[in-house]
C-alpha cells in the first residue's frame, strides 16, 4: 500500500485541496528548516495572510530536524523513531471544520483505509477537553481514552498567539515485545506508539497568559509517514520498514557485513542521513561552513564517521543515492533529475572528509603515546568538534588498551558548546513579520504592478509605514519608511533580480522595493512631507534598463551552461543588478579556459541573433510541457509567467526583461570561482557595465604599453622576459664567481685575507674561508648601494675579530663589533674603501708579528 498516496486521496475525497510539499527551507526566516507539517501554513493560522479559497488542505510535507531549537541529530541511529529527515502527513482546516470532523476523519482513515485493529488503538485528550473525550467515545471505549496535562496534550505556536488542546492516537505494539517500567500509555516506552496528533486550535493566548476563544477555530494534524509505515508493515522500528531497509541492505552489500539491529546504529545513521543529504542537495542547499550548508555538511560527515566505524576507508555515501531515488523518486521527481549532480557533490565532500579523519587519527595516536590510564577529555572533544569523530569512534579505538576516557571533561566541553550554539542561533527575524500586513491585505488586497510595460505612473498612496513597519498617516522630511501605492511601476526584489529604486517626484527617493505576502512596498527617504491619499508621480530609475540586460543575459547563460556542460546543471542561486550578474550552478569542477571562452562566445552569439523576447501566462501544466526551466523552491500558482528567447531559452520568471536579446549589447565573463563542493559561480557584465569594463581593460593595456615601451605589448613583454633571463644568468655567474677561492697571504703560519667581495654573502664567505684554512684572519668588504658591509673572522690566531672591526669601521664612517671569532659592521662612506683595506691589512700584520 502506498500510504502517502492513500492518505492524500482520502482527504481529497473529504473536499481537501492537495498541496505539494513546500521546500525544506521555509519562508519563516526564524527557522532553519521546515520542522513540522503546519509550518508552511503558519501565516494563515496566525492571520497574517487571508485564508485560502478552500479552507481545507492536505499535504505530505518534507521536514527536517537537525539544527536550532528542534534538533534530533544526536538521537538518530540510537532509537527506533528519531530521524533528521521525515515526511509528515497532515490535514488542515482554516476556520472550517473542527473537532467532530477531525476525529471522525482520523478514525475512518486508520480503521477503514489502513485497517489497523481497533483493539490496538488508544487515545489521549487534554484533561480539560470534555468535548473531545465525548466525541471519541463514539469510536472507542471510555477506558481507552486517557486524559493528560499541558506537557503532553496542549499545543501552542509561541508564548503568545494561537493555541489549543491536542488529542493523540496511539498504537499498542504489545506487552510481549515491550515490558519496561515506561511501557504504559503516557509513558516514555515504545509499547504505546503515538501515530497521529490532532491539534484543536481554539484559543488566542495574550501576553498576560489569558486565553480568548478564537472566532474561527482551526485544525492542524500530523501523522509521521515513517511511523505509520512501520506499524502497517508490522515491524518494531521505522528502520526495519520498506522506507529504510533497502538502503541498509545496500550498505551491507558495500561493506560485506550483516546488519544486526542491536549493534546496527551506524547502519541506521547512514540510512537516515543519506535521505537528508539527497533532499537538501537536490533542493539547492550546498555544503558550506555556515547556516544550512553547515548543517548539511555536519549530517553527511556524521554518516561518514559511522561508515568509518563499519570499516569504510573511501567514499561510499554517494553510492546510496540511487537506492533512495528508487524508493522516493516517484513522489519527488526532482530527486531523479538531480541525482547525478548530487552524487558528484557527495563524493567530493566524502573524499575531503576521509582526509580529515586521517588527521584526526594522527592526533589520537599522538595523545595515546603520552596517556597512562585516562584518555584526555579535551582531546576527545577536539576529535569530535574539529575532526568530526563521534565519541563512540574514539571509544572504539581505545578498546583493548585498558585506558579509560575522561567522560566528565568531555561532557563539560559538550555542554559549553551547546550553550554557545543556543546563544548563537537566532532566526533572522523576517522583517515582514513586524508589520500588520493582514490589515493591509484585507483593506486593499494586493496592489497592482505595471512595471513590465511602464517606467512611471501617477499613483495614489494607499498606505505609509514607518521604519518599524507601523502604519502612519504621514511621513515628514528626512524620515524613512515604506509606501504602498495603488498601482506601482517599481519591481519588488524577487528571483535574484534586485528591487527597483527611483523617486516619488517631489516627495521622496525610492531606495528599494520588496514584496511582503503579495504586497509590493517601496522603501523611501522623504524629501517633502507625504501623506496617505496623495497622488504622486512614481518614476523608476534608469538603472532598471541595465538591470534587465543582466537579467535576460542570465537566462541565456543558464541555457548555454546546460548545453556546454551537461544536463546535470541546475541553478543554485543568482543575483541581478545594474552593474553585474552572478550565477551559481551545480558542477563538480572548475571550468577550463576553453569552456569559459565557448560559454562567453555562445551567449554573445545569442545576443547578436537579435531574438525577440516572448512573455506568456500559461497554466502550470502547459508551462511544464513547454520545457520551461523552473527554479526549485519558488512558489508558482495555477498560472505562471514564462519568458522565452526563441529556441535559446525558456524559463518560468516573474522578472523584467529586454524586448530583444540585441538590447543586452554584450556579455563579458569577469570571474569564475567555486562557492562550495560541487557548486561553481560565474560573474559577468553586460550593457553599459561591459563597456566600462572594456574601457578599463583598454586603459590598462595602454599603461602596460607605456611600461614596456612598445606598442606591441607581447613583443615588449617578450623583450622584458629576455632581459630578465639575461640578468638571471649574470647573477648566477656572479654568485658562482663568489665561490672562487680567494688568495690568502701567510703571516707567521696564519692565512690573512683582506678583500672586497663583489657578490654573494660576506658572512657565508667568512665561514667558507674558515673551513678552508686551519688558522685564519679575514676581513671582507662589500658595497651595497651607498653603504659598505664589513665582516671579520678569526680562527686559531692571536687576534680578536671584534677589536679588529672596531678599529677599521670608523674609517668608513660607521661602527660595529662582535665576538673574538666573528664580527660585523657597516660604513657610510664607500669612497674610503681603499684606505680601510690598507689599514685593515696593516693592523693585522702588526698583531700577528
């Protein structure tokens, strides 16, 4: 049975609208990931946006709990139910039906569709919810309905806002399999397994704790697909179900070891984490050292560490991708479409991390050599935190060595890290949640955008908001805020295209334009008092003309990349501004010079073809059939806007574009770089920016011509290179000449050298002379610019180098000193060098005579 499909069909039969799963990255910026089935509908429940036309909705939402407040990561693999990635089946009523229908629907689905035995089903309700208990007694005996308190059966979205009692359905897995002290209804054991939670959202909690009944109470339910699948298949762990066992079997095959449940935590970690990594990568999240990309990296590396425990010593996770696609690709087509690129990204990341593991083992062995009885908790934590070693891997490496591990210190450091992480994690606080946008939507509806056709419009000021998004009647000179026009030519930032700037002529400059829940608002700086109800001339800045050139060029670039590099290419982010474009895409390696030249040439060829732009509004199915490329995670309605440039490019896009590809002018790639494992970035310039770039390069070329004193730059550079090579040869010859033996005079059995050294190092030459002579007194001089360097060395002779150099250095206008065997000095007057040499020889002869 396809439980996912049966569930959605069942609620469609109850007049619910089936809604596709939202991306794992939520619109709610206070969350890292969608962590519950209701998250995509949060703004409807809170009243920030109006209810949909159909107030009944059903979905199978992909969820992830691996960061921030909701984090199940460390439990995964060690329990039968915890997962990072999971699917949540849900049915929702936005002020339509309530407890009676929600209870009836859930019971009908569980007993008549899934056909779970009634005698194994139990129910809990909130201890204050008499209504729910009476409703349940129509289906189950009174003694099978248990009342529980706030901790178990009351739900709230936050300290304030919508809240209400819950009712949970439990499945009894049998006393014969579970008989611990916690295996009772309401206990922490696994005998009574919660499979469905129904939230009766009926109150509004105020800041003082008062709960006021909502005028239109709502329903929010959730049933974990993994749990209910395990129950229906009669297995005691989610990991033994058909959703996971094929992955575990493939791990068995790859490592050649049989999976045993009691000791199989590493298999379970791998099976869970490959699903998470595949979905995140397929949805455009990439490995990085911060934010969601860091969570992805941590999840994959945790799986690799557990693979290391099993015996893997090279990349293996990427080999599991096809198995997951085989299980889930039918429901989520993008998994199949992105599988090849995802495998490359995972393999690259694995290879990097296996090298890190080797470094960690080196640290472990170094610490082990100085360990007697107890292995350092600090080092164990460093292995965990820096090198990614799970504690059980460190424990495993200590087995059989009669060495304990300092768990107390390790846990202290772990707790410090948790505290830091908790303090550091703050949602970005989506600015849109700060204003009363519900009021604006209910009063005016979405304002009209006419910027596709017009760069200016005489518009009415419908609303003004201050900098904190609070509605005001007017804004005075020099104040900042936001304006909502009834009809606006300003494009709101979306799809990588930056928001328009411009002016409300005579009243305010427009600094930015953004969208909030379908409202188009412009950020303004007031130059003359502006009031609600005024008519204003709204004018888009001419920079829009350059923005659209870069936007259209981005579409052409996307299409060319697909043709040149392969079908694995998919967009991973973009930015379109007046002076540049930036396009991120999936690709496993850096682009060669030949590839970049071909890409640049082909984009320019499409520009030169002068292709007319075509914009159509199509229903979503027709748009998909047309072959238009869609950006994953973007929300598309029943009708979508499709922008095409002949046979060169066709994409879903709500942005503004040139009317003809020739309007782009030219396209110059300025940089290609890596963003993260498996993701590359191309930066380019078009139109006026490309012309300025050309001018800068031309000016640079002129400067190079002037420097090389040759109009033929290449010939000039060639000449310089030849000169450099000649100088290198001369320098080498000079250096070699410095090693030629210096002739020494002998005085009373001591070799005496007083010479000027033309090249080489005088200290090194003194050392060389000492090696060559048994007894030595040597003083060498070397001219460096306007200065003279002096070094003196004495070996087994009745003289002192320091005194000798103090006698001679003043002649050259300098000073110095040193040890009896070696001394150095510097002089300022090189014209006195002959005199200094003569006096140096005279002095040493007198000493040695």
